[in-house]
C-alpha cells in the first residue's frame, strides 16, 4: 500500500508519493545513527527515529519528491534535541538521593568516644584545655590562640604539647 506523504488531500496523486516502508528501509539506520549522536542510548535514538516516521505518516506534510530524507533528518534532529531538553528539566527537578546513613552503633560509639574526650579535656589544666580546644575544635593558628588567651606563642606550643601528652595518657588508661 502506498502512503501519500506530500499531502493528505484527495486531489494528490497517490502513485507519485514515496512508499513509507521504502523510506523506512532507506533511512532508518542512518537516522538512528544521527539520533544516537545526540541522545546517549540506542533505545532513545530508535524511539526518536520511530517518532519521526509516525509523525510523517500521520501528519499533513508537503514534501517535495526526493526531499523526504532531509526532512526526516530534520525531524529526527528536532526530536533528539527535544528529548535532551526534557531530560535536563527532569534532572534539574529530581532531588538528590539521600546519602548513606551510618548504623546506630556507629553513632553510639562516636558519642561514647566524644564523651570520653570531653571528660578527659575537663581534667586538664585550664590553659592546656583552652589551647587544645582553640587549636583542634576552632582550628585557630598559634598566633590567633596567643592573641585570644593573651599569652606568648611559645607558651601556646608548650601548653599544646603538654596537653596532648596528658590527654593521650588519659585516653589510653581511662579510670
């Protein structure tokens, strides 16, 4: 059966119009290749190409004889671009999947370790505890710690060294 592509009106000569199955055989593979350059998978490329043939079959297009190939190519290009736009919108609207969540035991063990650390810090002399907190919790430099506590930079270094040594002993041998 011949399908008229030029025009669906009754006055068009049905015999002069190209055969759709013939067009499909001639252009399908090259159109799928063209679409696959735009979309990332073969199934989507085939879908875009098939949509172009369906639109050509169901539409009321006026195509000059011999120009069906370029017309199909432009339909496939437009379909591929449209699909890419839809994907971009979908990706922009899709929320990020939730990240991995640690097991309850991990949180509990972390809380115990944190509590042990805080209890050990509280047993240190005041200046040593302050230097360690400012250095490792607030990530301040030696100069900033010295300015904050109104002590010399050398004192900051010695308080940090002594505090870390005592803290290590306390955490190794908890009472």
